[in-house]
């Protein structure tokens, strides 16, 4: 089984995003830069706490998919 080879546990969401990429096609639409989702993080300032936060991109995908399933009208 592929997830055993990759070392993901049964509850690890990254097994679902192993082939996903992040792309920068705004700055260079002809040859965009790409990064593997499972190796990428977003670092931002939380507007409510003004603290720097770090979130794995695979986690953001998981939250998006879960929200889309639970709140079909609110996720665009």
C-alpha cells in the first residue's frame, strides 16, 4: 500500500495531498514556480492576535475540504 511506503499514519492528511503542488503562476504564467504541498508552509500575521503563525499547506487543504463538505453554501 502506498501510504505504508510513504510512512503516513492512517489519520495523516498528507497522504491525500502527496501529489498536490503550490504554484506561482501570477508572477510567471508561462513557467510558474512550483512547490510540493507536503513540503510547504504558510507564514502570516494573525490579524486577531497580531502574532506570527505557521500552517502547513496540507492542513489548509484539509480544512477547506472539510468546510466545503459541511458548509456547501459558504465555501467558494
